[in-house]
């Protein structure tokens, strides 16, 4: 795992979008794992901008989202399917048949979870997984005590997660209390992971996730086990990291980051 600190959120987003773009150019049939949330909106806006101006081709790409609320139909404005259509899929040339999210309205949630795992496997696994981090330290909706080998399943949401996400609902009390989420084990099987974290409010949990012990209480800490994981953060999110100077040295000196050192990406 490596941590890259950028000067602000805009630069962190630009670097994240650049790495995704390069991966798609290198492999147009890439299978992307995608995340939702306010942090990701800027990434998707940047990818849509690159698509408009540079003709980035998503026509052969496949996507799998981390999670979906149980009980919300795809057309509900609060569902993650609606979010993805609104923020990314409607703005790029992707085939919607190649975009996958768990079905929160499935009659049999357990069967839906198994089918989602099978679909990922049949598509050859996820090549690049994009992650954020929740305030309880979760990736996807893998709340505290999620097993590090867990697979796609239904998960009850913590009060912390509900407090973080319910203001996004027109009626906060309408937020579902359960969701389908890829498991930690599912996420760790991706070929590459990019985690994007911005903002001072994420500084404490980020430090625990990347520099603290690996624990099921903070599912994001499991990324320390991944052989090819890049954590991209802005200065405010990096405030509580103990090895900030080392991480800055990596960006300033490692050859792979040389193309990005003299621009905002």
C-alpha cells in the first residue's frame, strides 16, 4: 500500500481520475468497481469531462458498484442506481447493460447476493476498485465487525452511518437501515485498489485505517493486506498521519509518479 498526499481535494480528485483513465485506455474491456458518496461525485464529473473532451471510450467497460440500499427501487432518487445513472452513466458512452448494482428490491436478498458474486466471477473479477471511506471506517457498507473474508451480503447499518447518510434523504427518517454490500473479501480480490479520501472530517479514521492495526472494527484497514493499493488524500485528510513526510517523499521521488508532479493531476 502507498499513500499519496496532494495539496487539495481538486488535485486528489484529478489524480484519481487520471489513474482510472489510464487503466481504461490500457484495457478498454476493464471491469471497474465503483463507489458512491459525495467524495466520488467530483471523480465522476472529472471522468465525464475527460470523456467529452478527449473521447475516453467506456463502450466495452463493465462496472460493479459496492452497494445498494435494501428496499429502494432503482428509480428512487436516493438509490445508488439512480446516483450512478445521474452522476456518471448518463454522461459517458457506457452500455447500461454492462453496469451492475445489487438489486435492493430483490424478493430473495440472499439469492441476490450470491448472484452478484457469481456475476463478478463470470466477468473475470474486478480489475480496478475505487473506494472511499465512511466515518465508521467502512468500505462499502462493511460496518464494524465485518469479517475480513466476507462476501456480498445484507448488512445492518450503524447509527454512525445512518447519521452520515440520512441528511441526503428528503425525509431523513426514510433512509433504509439495511443494505447489500460487497464483502471485504470480495473487495480485496480486485486487481488494483484506489482509495480517495478528502476533508478534515476523515483525518482521524483515515489514520486508523492506513497506519493502525488491521481489525474487523475498521473494515478499511483491510486494504493494508492488498498488494497493489494506492490511497490518495488531500492535505486536510492527511493531518493525523504519522508518516506524512515519507508519503510526500514517495510522490516526489518514485519514478511512477513523475508524470504527475508538475501538473494538477
